[in-house]
């Protein structure tokens, strides 16, 4: 049976139908609650249940811990009401007027930037544009009703072509196709924009960006948007990869360094090769941030990459460095059963 959900503090109300999650129903009714992966892995949709009961649904234990459930927390992308609910969630005003579209698109350019990274640029029909926020992602609609998600790497103001950074996952339903037989001028179908990973522009706090591998894609979009907006906020990028060859766009942050006095760049290699002759930072990328900052209480953090990196960063920054939980924003690149990535934007 349908149940009514009331969002606090806004007082907005909507009805959740049978077989709907709280998030699905909220989005259907036009209320922009935060979300990312929509499969219980990233924690971006986490909120508080003030009254009522629900089915928590399946989710990653790291995304919602048992003690958090005891405190009334829930993942709204998985939760299904068992009664009327009153929830506390921050609605995202910036996303409210953005229309999610399903559109055909044409592969315009393929550029292999590393052994396992392809930059794919796609073009929409001449009469279409995709309005999006820097950091959001799209779904490619595949046969059999399946979808694969990739973050947009271009900034919103530079939208003649949509740019995606696709990492090859052997056996992956879509990435195998990208690296074997996808050609320029091929036609694909996309849905977007999706996700709540974007810069909160109602703040003047300095921002730390943490990218793991191709998690650089949405961070690139965010930074180029910030540059275009002439922000005077401090912008600090940590990009963590395995070895030097995995920094697949090394020239770009170096150019930003030369042009932007409020920008800093710290590459971090977890497994540098002898031939790299690497003299820079090594180890896990979030640990580099911990080494550089004893107090993060006055910062915002935007992290994009593997769930383990995102989880470790969130836990360490909020527990040991004073980062407010609501100033940590994440896009965790989770994986479907057939080994394809689905960003939580």
C-alpha cells in the first residue's frame, strides 16, 4: 500500500507507491534528495528517520552501519516504507530545475590516454543540450534494460561535446565494447544528468578534491567549472593512482597550476614502478591529506573513486580531523555483478 513521506525541515510531502524506494518516489515527485550510486554502496543518500518504520533493504555494511540504524539513519535509495514516515534530509535546490532526459548520442572521438583508460567524447542531436551540474553523471542505456554509468568530465559551460573517462574492466559489459569495437560515429543512448555530486556554491570554504584513478573525471568537471566562475576559494587536488602511467592527463593539472594561483596539485602514487623514478608522494591518497592537514573543520571535501578510498577518507576525516559530516561529498565508483562501474556520483 502507498505511504506518505514528509521531508523536514522543508515540510514537503510525497507518496511512496508499492515497490518504490523513498528516493525513487521523491525524485518522481520532483524533490531533489541527495543520491549517488542508488544501490546502497556509497552513502550519499543517507538521512534520518524521525518517525515511522521501514525496510532498510540490502546495502553495503560500510555505507550504513548498525549503530547508525540505531540512531535512526537510513539509506533512502534502498529504504522502503512500512508506514507513513517523517524524514530529515537536505534537499538540493541547485538540482531542482534540471530535466533528466533520455537522448540518442553519437560517438565523436575516441582517445586512448592509458592502457586501460579511454576518453570518449559524444555529441547530442543538433537541437539538444544536456543541462547538468559539474560532477554529475549519465547512464548509457544498453540492451536488455541494463545501464552503465559514467561521470561527465567536461564542465557545463563547455557542452558541445560530452566527455567521459572510461576505464577498461576485463569482462565488463560496456567497457569491453569501448576498447574492442566502439567506433567514431556509432550511436548510443544516454539518460541524464544524474547524481548529487557537485560543488555546493553557497559556501566560501576552501575545497579539497580527492580523485582515485578515473575518479578524476567529475573532479575535472568541477575544477573547470570553478575556474570559469572565477572562484577565489582555495582549490586543492589530490590525485591518487597506482603508477606514473596512470596519471592519464598529467599536463592538465600542471597547466592549472601555472594559470591559477588559488589551485594546488598533489599527485600520489600507491605503487610507483622503478622506471617512474618517482620523487613525489607515495601511499594511499587519503593518507596524504591526513599528513598535510591536522584540522579539516573549515574545509569541504569532494572525493571520487573506489568505494574503499571514499569510505576510508570519510571515516578518517570526520573522526580524526574534525571535518563536519555534511561537508564530505562523494562519488563512489561501485561495480555491478559483471564488473562494470556505476558511479555514485
